[in-house]
């Protein structure tokens, strides 16, 4: 796979993280992560949304590189 493909995948995950921050919490990874134990639910959503923004920025970097 090329860097552009990884860029599009990163952007897709970033968008999912921003729109639905709890989708992976209850859906795919059922085990409780450290971030879920340490943060309150509101802090956890904010953390995941920030990760989504970073994923989009990294994806754009990969695409434009």
C-alpha cells in the first residue's frame, strides 16, 4: 500500500473518531482501556476527538507528501 492509501485510511478513522467517539469503546474493543479508566466519559470523548483531529492531519500529510 502506498502512503496515499494510508492517508485516506487515517482520514476515515479521524472522521469516525470525531463523529462517533464511543463507537470503538463499546463495539470493537470490549476490554477497558487505560484511558477509559482514567478519564471521565466527557474527558474520554474529548480525548478521542482530539485523536481524530490528529489522525486527519496525519492523513493529509501522507496524501500531500
